[in-house]
C-alpha cells in the first residue's frame, strides 16, 4: 500500500470513530462527474462525505468553461459554506473568485490542478501531483524505452495542468515532441492520432493526457495503422481497459495521480478543520506513480470499481 493510501486509511479510521460532522462543504471542479477520470474524484468526495457525515456537494460546468466555473465559485461563496474545494486549471480566470472566498473567511483547499498558484491565491494547501514533474518523469521513461519522436495529445489545450504535462514530457523526453490538440471525443482523438502516424512514420511515441479520452484511442490508432510494437503508448491517469493494454504489452505504462484521494482528502481535511481546527501543514502529493505491466494487474479491479 502506498503512503498516500495509508494516509487515507488513517484518516478514514479517525472519522469512522468520531461523531458525525454537520459541516457544509462545496466542491467546484472543472471536470464533469460523468467523465471517467472525474467520476473517480467524485467517488472520493462521496466517500469522504459518508465517512465524515458532512454535507458535501460536487459541482462542475457542463463543459470546460472557466467563466461558468468562476460563477459557480462565486455562488458557492454566497452560500457561506464551512469549506470550499476547488480545482484551478486557469488561475487568471478563477483567481479573483477564489480570492473572494478566502477574503470571506471560507477555508479553501485546491485539488488536482493549481499546485503552482494555490498558496498565492490563499488556499490552505493543495492535494494533487506536480504536473510538470510528472510529465518529465514520463518523458524520461519513454526516452529510456528508445523513443526519440513523439506526439503529446492534449484534449484540453488551455488547461494549464495539461499544458504543463506536455511541457514536462518534452523536457524529460529530450527528442522531437509535437503537441497534438484534440477534443474530448475519443473517436476524434483516434482519428487525429491515426492521421499523425500516417503522415509521419518517424513517430515512435504517443503520450496521452487521459486514459479513456486519449490512452485507449491511441492504442486503437496504433493497431489500426499496423504499428503495434513499434510505437510506445503511455498515458496520464488510468482506466481498466488501458491497464489491460499495459498488461497485454500494447501500452507502456499509465501515470496514476490517485485522483480518488484528490476528492477524498480535501473534504476530510476541511471537515476536521471546521470541527477541531486541524489541518495539514503543507501540500499533499497524490502522485505520480508509473503503473507498468508488473503493477497494472493489481489495480485493474480497483479501476473498474472507480477507486483507482
């Protein structure tokens, strides 16, 4: 068990034995709960609500919309909750709303994206992974595996966290890297990757920034153009299907940021803060962990359950 899961288990043990909390905590995220990645985050939020007894609500815009998200944060501030959890994919767009929450005396914890601006905006701490560092580690690993010409497939260009992943990947990879912008539509992603592979036979590496939206379509695209075994595919985050591809040798690895903890821990921390004034003294890194073939089989079941 990783030290992060041990932390979650310890916190859960405390909350199971403690009286139920009555605090109101709002979570405003940029990703939708029906997205496979964000559904795991919400599962963490829901588990924390159950374990603490707090009243917790998860909110997000219908699409990647920073204007709507800032309005959601403003609406949350008006409700005067005991705590607010936010993701920060765009500090310029969301910063003023987050600062209003802090000025109103609402404890704020950031999660998932925004580690580089969290403290500056007044958040108590951040739960997540450093995206540039994670990307750099992935790039170095894929270069070690023989890669020299890569595409980094970005399904949300403008999302600072995803942009940092590609930047870190390029720094760690050291070879030729082209950013391939796409939408969140897996069919479009597969078509664009196929087109890139067809137009440039030198591409030997595909770096995805999401397992279901990019990783799975990337595996399909590589197979469709007959280059399985010649092109290494890796992705941030996990899905049961992509992990099976890793086990089967069709993909290199997945990068696990343990997003369940990103939903779970901020809610627990804010509940404990509201009840006892307890809060960790610094950021909590939930990743990265490279899930290679020797580890993938162990987490497939948990991924299918919406926990990993």
